[in-house]
């Protein structure tokens, strides 16, 4: 019985590792989703809706951690680092709003 359980666990682990290795580029792309979303939405919240920084952070609170957040009031730019990826969004105008710059 122990042999069957160990064999099943080993086989499952091999399949999981193979799946991750075959789809590594997709996992790297997923890591960019959180900082991209947070940068764009925080830019919109701050510069289009003109809400306070605390209000924007409360609205955009995520289950996954944000490592750093910076805002540049002079250039109307937000920068967010999360999951090993850094993304920026910049305010264009009231009609267009913000766009991702990197």
C-alpha cells in the first residue's frame, strides 16, 4: 500500500513539474497582471477621479502583496512593483485617462 501511495505522489509531482516547465512563459506573464492592474487603476483613481491616495489603496486592495508603490505628482505617473515585475501608468488627459507606459 505504501508503495502505491509513494508511486502516485512521485508521478503526480513529475507531472506538475513538467506542466510548470512547459508553461513557464505563461506563469511569467501572469506575474505582470497584478502590477499592471494596480498601476493603471491607481493612476485613474488618483488623477482622473482625483481621490485621495488612502481611498485609492483601499479600493484597490489585493490579496497578493504589492511590494512598492510610487506616485509622481509632477509627471502624473504611478509605478507599482509586485511579483517581481514593475509597471508604470501615466495620465494622458481627462478623456483618455491613464495608459501603461512600459
